[in-house]
């Protein structure tokens, strides 16, 4: 994955070997490439750079701002990993992705700071990416365990998996500043988790 890397899609790639139980995280920057691997741990991701040197040299990301969406979600992921150590399965994974606990305010309230991302409900938006109430956030969810991976299968839920629908007409009425999106902005309903499999 390092070969020919031009930094065009700097990202953190999560990799798992279902035969050995080993998992890995490859942080692929341009100047810095970091690999972590474990057989008894976890890796989480929520749009934040991991290694301080990479963050400093390659981004202007505020790594210490707990109010920032990516950092607030990172803190929440770590909390959930600690609380559920040793018993994480597909159904818990689904629960995590619909999580509305805000690690910054310590309240259950969906926003840009929650794992089930709801920028559209946030008076802060998600700067510098989205203005207040910007129609953005989690739009689909996927979970798989090792057995499902072996069978080329995954569980997926379109829209917010928490059950909250996004209705374009209502959003544009409440937030007319997005009227310019009319005609393009569509409803995004919450759909139930569905298991997808390859044809036999
Ligand atoms: Zn939600």
C-alpha cells in the first residue's frame, strides 16, 4: 500500500487477518506511514490523524480540542472499547454505530460529536467542513465479524441506523439558508440492518 503512494488519499486503513486473529492499522500519510498491529486489542477511527508527528507535519488538525467532532468521537470509541472489552460482536457494533452519547457534553444528544453523526441537528455544524445544521453526518453503516468476512458477508444499514430519518423538505423549511440545495438534497431515511451475502 506504500508503493506509489503520493499522499492523494491520506487515510487510516484497518486490516484484519481472520486466520490468525491479528488486526492492524496502517496510517498512510505522505511523509509519515505508520503501522500498528495487535492480536489482543482494538483500533478505532473517526477522521483523526493518529501519530503526533504525522498530525504536525501533514495536517493542521487540532489534536487536543475535545470539542472537535473527530476527537469527541475518538474519545467515545475508546470509552466503548474499554466498557465492552472481550464481548464485542456484530450486535454491539451495530449499537455503537447508532450511539448518541456526546463525550464532550456528557449528554445523550445526537450531533456532530456523536458516533451516529448528526451534523444536521447541530447548531455548531462541523467546522471547517460544515456550517451549523449542515446536512451531513453518518449516512450508512457496516459491520462484519471474522465469520462473516470468511463468507464475504456484511450487515449494513442505509441512513442513520438509529431510526432518525432525514427529511429534505423539513430541513430546508427549518434552515432556509440551505435553499440553494433544493432539487439536489434528498430524503435519507433510516433503514433496518440487513445482512448481505454473496450468491451461492
Ligand atoms: Zn443517530
